[in-house]
């Protein structure tokens, strides 16, 4: 009976997450890693509704390429892009990618990694709006992108 309860709990928890469609960032962006999938919790349909005053979680799986040999420290940047204007995402303050995300740094070449990125949706964002979110992770040593992808979301009340 306990096994059934655990399975049901896992199915319910998994039902509120969704693999979302991402695209590489626009421009001449060369990334050292490639996204395998990005889940947003809670989300059941795209574009994912992000409720003001709540914390959502991006769960990201990615694979590093053959070079560089290792990445010791990274910084995560999160931007909202509205009408071509890129601004820091309100309420996002977790910039050290290696701390509190489930990653163990340094990263090695040709390896799959998973990490969680909790994002607080600031209630000061007072309008309901659909926008592009850019997730950019930068290698602190080189300043080059580890990965950069964009996705569509809706900020809702």
C-alpha cells in the first residue's frame, strides 16, 4: 500500500511540471553546453503561467561539449525580453550557478548535468504579460557562454 501511495505522489508531482520548448539565444552565441530539457514547475501548458508572488522552479538538464576541459565557476543571468528590450528578470537573485542548485563544480567535458533554479516571481510586476525569458549561464573564467536559451512564459496575477 505504501508503494502505491508513493507512486501516486510521484505522478501528481510530475504532472505539474512540463518540458518546455527552448530555442538557442539569438545572435552569434556559441555555447559550451546544450540543453537536453527544461522543466518548469508548476506548469501544465505553454507558455507557462508564472504567478506573481510565487516561486517556480526551472529544472535544467544539459550536456557539456568536448571543450573546455572544465568549468570551475559559473554565473546565471535571467532576463525578460519584451518588445526587443532585454531587462534583468525581477526577483531573480541566484547568480552563482554552482551554489544551491544541485550542481557539483567544476564541470567536466562531455557530461550530462541537472540542476534546479528556483525563481521568485516578484509581485511588483503588476501587468499580465507574455514575454521571452533568456537563461544565460556564463563561465566566470572566460566570460563565454556555457549555455544560452530562450523560452516563452506568461506572468499572471
